């Protein structure tokens, strides 16, 4: 389970990095006036991905705690 959660957390990080690249492009002077909605959407996507990464990290911590409790 921990491996799967780590995979998900890494995927969320990769997706966030890609969205940051897109957002930087959308904020370029030649596109800025045309991409207001897109920039808003990308900002929301980054917020959700951040929340998903936090949840995955919390679940990994709980898995680790449970493993330690069972091993003790």
C-alpha cells in the first residue's frame, strides 16, 4: 500500500510540475490577455494536486504507524 501511495504522490508532483510549466507559458506577455480562464483553471488544478499530495503523505504516515504498531 505504501508503494502505491508513494507512486501516487510522485505522480501528483509530476503533474504539478507540468501545470507550472503550462501556467508560466500562459502568463507570457503574448498570451496573458488570452488565457485568463486557463490560468484560473490551472491555479485550481495546482491547489487540488497539493491537497492530494498532502492526503497521500498523511496516508503514508498512517500506514507507517500501523506497520510499527503491528510489529511491536
